[in-house]
C-alpha cells in the first residue's frame, strides 16, 4: 500500500513563527502536492512538485514556500505564520493515471496559529 | 473541468448497499469520473475511477450511464466504517493541472 506520512497530526504555533510541515511518501512517486482544507472552501492547492527541486505554484501560494530536496520528501514552509493560516494541511503524492493522477493523501496536519 | 452535482447527505443501513449518485451533465468525451472519500479527520482516499465502462474493485463498483452524464458509486455491503463524505470528480489532466477539485460531496451515514 502507498504510504504518505505527515510529520504531525496537530500543531500549535504563534503568529510570526516559521513553521515547517513535512511529508514523506514511500512509493517513489514523481508528483507531490500540498493542499489546505477549510470548511466551505474544499481543498485548495498551495504548491505542486513534479520532480526533485521542481515546483509550481498552485491556487493559493501566498505566504507559503516549499522544498523538495529528495524525491520522497516534500516540505511546506510558512515563513511567518499568521492566524489566517490556521487550517487542515494535506499532502498527497500521485501516480500518472489515464486521466487525472490518482492521488494518495496523508492523514493531514491540523495547524492552529494563535 | 466539468462540474458535478451530488446530494448533500444520505443514510444507509449497515449491511445494505449504498448507492451514491453523481450528475456530470457537461462532461467531455475524454474526461474520467473519479470517486474519493474522506473519513472524519483523515485525508481523502481514492476509491475508483472510470471512463465509460462500469468498473469494480475491492472497495466499490462504479456505474456510468451510456450518455456519461451521470454515475453511481455502489458500496455493496456498507459498514459503519464507510461513514464519510464521498466526492465525485471529473477531469482529464495530470500534474498540477489535475489538482483535485473537491465539491461539497455527499455525507454518507451508515447506521446500525
């Protein structure tokens, strides 16, 4: 089974802190994604990576950056956390499908910024 | 990508089949239908996908109408652990263009 592991299930940080969310997948997938999920807004793509050191901005990249130094690891960085970044963060990796990639998600990190 | 319409909620008795409908009347010829679900406080989970033929795997069956304007996800023997929000998604492109657009989905409650 594909395993996507996010380093923390719950995280509490203070405004202005630098926050690192880590994600590791064990299936040698090329593509990895970071989403955030908020009530009423569904999943929104923050960043996408299609290879080591390669990244593309998603729909809401402002206030975030990412790092992919190794194929299996994709990190999301909040440079200076703000209260409006309180959310559920979901990491996914994918295999190319006949149409959309089939995405495999981690359990999520619920981040609270106080 | 085509939009999808799903009922907001459904109930199902444990052990019975759960049939979850999805309308996608503007689907284009090369777009696939995908189903994911999200159990409370967990990440979404891929279930099944198809283009035009019916599909079955160990989790569920997918029935797509001949005109492809609607589909039904069938959980043949629902259990309490199948209580989740089920999302129907249509699309075709991979990579970042294929980022998943989750609508509101159907909240399925399986009751004892």
